[in-house]
C-alpha cells in the first residue's frame, strides 16, 4: 500500500515509497539500494538508460518520464489536496516572496487560515520550515499541501518559479488564482532566451481550471498576456499604476485595481485606489513604486478571493517589507523584496 512518497533516500523511513529519477543535482536511481535499506516498501523508478538490479528485493514499478508524472502520482496518492484548498500561485522575476507573504498574512489576519510555500520556507506564517528551492519538487509539493489540508488550512500562497514550471514541479496542483508581478531579463542561463523564459511563466496562466489571472498591466509581458487571454475561460484581472494600464483594462473590458496620486516621503507612501470593487485610499509605512505595485497585485488577489475592499486595505496597510534571499542552489529564481 502506497501512502507516503519520498524522493530523497536519506529521508526514507519504513513504509515509505521511494521515487527515483534524475534530478538537477543527482540521479535518485543511484540511491535505490540505500532507500531499500532504510525501509522503503516499494520503488517507482525512471526507465530511461537504467536497468533494475535484480538483487534489490521488493516490489518496483518502472515508469517512462517519471519526473514529469511525479506530480500526478503524488496528487493521486495524497487525495488531490490542492482541490481542498484555495490555491494562489505567484510568479514573476521580482516580488514573488513579498506578494506571497502578504497574501498569506492578510488572509490569516482576516480569519482564513493560510500557509506559504516559497523562498523563505514552507508552512504557516511565523512558523516556516527551511527549504532548499523556491518551489519544492513535485512530490514534496503534494505532500505539503496534504499536510496543510489536514491542519485545517483553507488557502495557500505559493511562489512558482519558472524553473518549477519548466521541470513539472507544480504539475497536478489545482490553482484558483495566478498572480504575475513582472517579467525582466533573468535566468537566461537556464532558459536560453527571453522568449523561452516568458513561455515558462505563461504556463501558469494557461493552467487547467484556473479561475483568475491577476496581471500587472504596467509590465509589457503582463499587458501582452492580458491581450492573449481575452478569449480564454480564465477571468483576467488587471492592476497597475500607469494610465496606459487603465486604458488597456477598459479596452479589454476586464476588472481592474488601479492606483494613482502615489505620494512618498520619509514616513511612507499613500495612494488612491480605483477598482471594480470600489474606491478608497491606502497608506503604508513602506516606500518604493515596486512596493505600491506589489500591494495592488496582492489587493487584486484578495478581492477575487472574496475579501472585502475595506478589510483588505486595512490589513495591507499594516504589512512590513519581506526580505528575500539570493537562491544559489538548483538554479532557482532569485527572490527579491
């Protein structure tokens, strides 16, 4: 009986099922013997360029392209956990860490128990466990979501890196909302060129059953994405600080969160918010146009998540800066504030 999947042989405990495939740093199939020695009840392994050693005792299952199917397998084993949660995926070159933390913190403060998956750790806000990658491997993602669902978590804000989208780490995750912060020149050592980098980010907004695509219309890629999704089933929500963004939203006939009269001083910043949910003002102790943009994006996510405008703004005004850390392992995205 398969109840718990593990892809790191060092973490295998009696009764676990070991899933072995080539990864970015090592080939898990080289550690099958170790996993069996640690008590693995079975092994699921990638077939390409590998032959099973008949001296290894126990049931085993060979699968082609296992890494790309690991998410689907784990989703099945853990009982489709993401469908029990309100899932928000946050992607972009900069701002993923900040936005995901603000989303989870605000939802928690408003009575909707929320968890985080991202650069600074995984778990409930204030009780994060360290992580190696911005987005964990597919098996770990599904296992964590199952754990959170059992803890009574209602929503999860998750950083989704371009590497994760390319490598299938979030396969089978049922996203409700996808947020784009921005897209700038980065990670070309991995993706090769900007077209491939953008195509990787685009995958999240073409996700099956996605309800809302929240896009930064001040960003060139965000504006292009909004145009291309105008006939898609997903509802596009725009946000921005520039009048061109507002005009684009009006032309496309989409709902919008627009900020203007942005004023910054030593005490913080203030701006007026005009949205499809109403108008209000917002003040923050933070400064920087990027923080204002991030707040608008998070506000849009909260609004489509059913939070009242006044409640969302009140809690966002209390948010502090989130310091990301440079990611050096696994070629991951570089988190920034």
